[in-house]
C-alpha cells in the first residue's frame, strides 16, 4: 500500500471526527428550526456562553465581578471553590434552561406569527446581546476549559496502526470522546422525539400551531423546552470545542461552519445534520489533502461553502430535508 | 319547544338530551371597529347536536372561536359545566375537554394518520418523561390503553386502510375525516365542528353526516357545528341558532327556524322598499 493511501485513511478518520463536531453545532439549529421555524443565528454564541459559564462556575468566579467592583468599589473575584466537571455541567445546564425561558418569555412570545425574516433578525440581536452578556458576566479573556476529558494522541490506535501499516495514525482522544457523546446525544434525541409525550407534542408544534393548540398543547412550554434542548446541545458543543481550542470569541464562529452542514443535510432533519456534518468534515480534509497542494492550500476555508452552493442548485431541500412542493 | 326546561328533553327519535353543558351569555366581539358578534346568547345541552348557521360573514366562525378560546370576547360570559369560565388560552380550553376541527383543516401534515390521531391522546398521558423514555411498566400500559382507544376511533370512522399513510398524501375528504378522528380521540365533552362539509361532494357530505350522527349516537358526544348548507343542517341538528351580521335572528328546532320570517329574509334576501 502506498504511503499516500495510508495518509489518506488517516485524513479521512480525522475528517470524520471534525465532522462530528460540526454536526453537534448543526443539531442545535435543527432542533429549534424544526419546532418553531426560527433559524437561530445565536446557536454559536450559545455554545460560547455555555462554555464560558461552565468555566466560570467550575472556577467559582463571581459573575459580573468587573461590574460589581466598578459600581461598589469592592474587590471580589472568586467565591473560592473549585467544582468537579460533572457538577459544573449540571449547573450550566440549569443556566441554559433559564436562558431558554428568558428567550421565550421576553423575545419570541411577543413575535408569534411574525415573518421568518423578523424572527431571524431577532436571533441576530440575541446573538450580539448574549456575546456582550457573556463577556460582562465572565470576562472576555481566553479561558482554558478542562472538565476532565482525555486529550492527546490515542496511543492504542497509534501502536495498532503502526503494527499494521508501519505508520501510526494520529487520532486525538478528545475527538473519540466527542464522537461517542454525539452518538449518544443523537440516540437520546431520537428516543425523546419519537417515544415520549413531550416529543410527540414537539413534533406536533413543529407541524401546525393551530392544530397543536386544539389538542391542548401549550406552545410556550414546548418552545421553552426546545430552546432548553438547543441550549443543552450548545453546552455539549461548547465543552468539546472549548476543550479543544480554548473558550474564546472564535468559538461562536463555528456556527458559520454549521450553515453548509445544514444546507447539505436539510434544515429539518436530525440524521441530516449528522450525515451533513460528516460529509463536510471528511470532504474538506480530503479535498485539502488531494487538491490542496495543487492550488496552494487553504481550501478548508471555502470548500464547505462551495459544496453547499452546489447542493443549493441541485437539491435545495438538502439530503434529508422535506421536499418543498408548491401545489398549483 | 324553544323554551325548554332545565331538565332537558327527549327528541322525536327518542334520544335523551340532558341539562345545559355550555351557555353563552351576551357575547360581543369586535375587531377594531368591526362588530363580529353583537350580544348573542344561547346554550348547548348535553348530548344534542347544535348547529350555528347563517350566511357568509354572519360571525359563525367567530362564535366557534370564542367557544374554543381562540378569540376573547370584549363582553359577555361563557359558562361551562355550570361554572363561569375565566379567560383561557386555547390549549387550556382543549384540556377542559372541548375539541374542535377547522374550516380549512389543521392537521400535522408530516405525520401519519395514526400519529395524528394519537396526538388527541396527549392530555390523557400522565406518566413522566423518564418512564416513557425507558418504556416500561406503567408507561407501556398507558400507551397500549391509549392506542386501543385510538384504534377504536379509527375503526369507527372507517380509516383503517390509511392509518400508516402520511396525511399530506390524502385527498381533501379523507383529511376532514382524519381531523374528526383526532378530535374524537380526545374523548371530548363538547365537539366543535367548523364547516365539516365545506368543499365536499354530495357523497362525501352524506358520509360525513352519517359519521356526525353516529358519533353523537354511539358516544353520546355533544356536538356544536357550523355550516352554511341549510339542507344538511336541518337534517342533522336538534336545535339551530341562526346568525346574520353578527346578531342572532333565530333559535329553535329546525322546523321552527325554517318558518321564521327573519331567517327566510336573511337567506333569500328581502326587498327593501
């Protein structure tokens, strides 16, 4: 086997892992879009906010400490505790549920029945608000996030592949964890939406608001629930990306990478988000590996968008999206 | 016969009609300066088929929307099961056992017929989220019980052959029937039908009439329906409210209403000289 081919396999595997992380972000979009028709631009910032909150809670940082100190002339920074990762995650999940309630109560409840573009604009506003709020609450410096996930090269894979190919694959432990977590998350979401009363109600709301009301479904409750779920998915994405590259502003930009994933997979499909993520992840890594050297590299920046563009021309509803049929 | 005792009455075909289930008292509804409903009062008795008729724009649908909580009247009181109903959201009204269908069909297009009808059972499911996900014991028994009720409704309305079909693929007449099935699955105390026969051909209308009568007969469901096809209504209903320009112009048995001069004028037009 040629060296090129073996390299290719390693690139492919790494692409799959990167794809899982893209899929995690895309999932949050799909959840909200399905249930309320809102394209939530702030999903990426929610991941940033979740990760920053997690760091702050674990370190025992006093929220809004800069503001408090500036107003009252005090000098508080830390509560003086260090929480284990799992406790921090649970507390952050509670914060994300509160955020969901806040978003529903103060923004989208007042915009029921508005045009999609207005809802979209509202989420842009939410994104900027949340970004500033996050900085104000926890500070804007780059933070290190460590909830105890394994990191670094997986030596078992390295040694095994070395034994077979005479070349050890570099696969990051964190990527493996992310893959497992994403798989569990998707299974849980599918079970939830297919087999529980709340899941059935969620699908009903996604389909027709009036009909949902007429069978006694509380729309506000379902929306808070969906935003909470999206917040939880954002938290998971925030943990993975935050652990990988630190909690910083650029984390919110992963939302932009989720866009081509959604166009590929379809805005309304959970499996679509996963498959779309994997295709983009693998596609951009392999493209960079094979075509990159011929065109001077840096193809990863644009490959996903060009692929999405091609999809928009030939299959606008995505791979798994609902087919749009206008009846005449 | 219009002035019936609180004890109810017996119809010509021998069905027993009970006491007052719902009472509308002096309802007025305005949209800005437009008066949709002016000072309307009437009641619905347990077990009867009550029709609200009137020409286009008479305010029939508005009335139904007031009953089901989609519109909130500026004036008047709604009494349900002997108590005054406070202002409620539509989903709360539904939870009280008032089910409805819509004039232009509101179904969950992406779901199968079975799933659509199952949503009617949502408020009958009480087990917690965790139990449902893990899918054992109580949750399972509950799911089975609900499923049985739903299958009964599906059999009753003769839609077994399409139970797995996505609703979006069904023709109009069948969609109307699925919507009725979903409302029936709720096991409502009061069933509201908004123009159940609009846009149907003669055969479909006959089918729908038969189902409405059977539902009332078999389950004893109280039904309030809106229709502008006079013929159909007169054959179906026990008592009829007639509306025109947002006002009540007649109330009584089909025969009484048919002889009412105001009703004849509203439907046939009258020369103003």
